């Protein structure tokens, strides 16, 4: 984890990242996007829970992933919240 992010997290202890188990309980997927080429995909949390454990934080998943389009490991992750009224942001 980067120093800036670590410092920020220490300041705001009340903010806890979403875990894989929480996504699984709510039947939500993980939205992954490549910071290099913009490719994105949604993954179910169940296979990742088996590999990384139920309490693994979703924002930290990117370091374990590789873009299937360009091959980079510069991948970001977040919960795949349902869209209300269409696409909010486009990455890439």
C-alpha cells in the first residue's frame, strides 16, 4: 500500500474497505479496470474468496490481477454497484 493511502487510512479509521464476503452476501460482483488500456470486466467474488479469504479488501485486489487485454498488472478494483440511470463514469 502506498504511503499516501496508508497515511489517509490512519486518519480515518472509521472507513473500512468493502470485503469479498460483503460483496458475496449482497450478490455483487467486482468491477475491474485496467489503468493502461481501459479494458474492464466484472468478476464474481466466490473464486477469489477461496483463494484470498473472505475478509480480503476489494480495493486491494488489483495487485493480484493482470489485464486480459494488454497484460499489464495496473488494475484497479471496486464493488460493481448497480447502475442507476446509466453509466456514471467511463475508464479509458
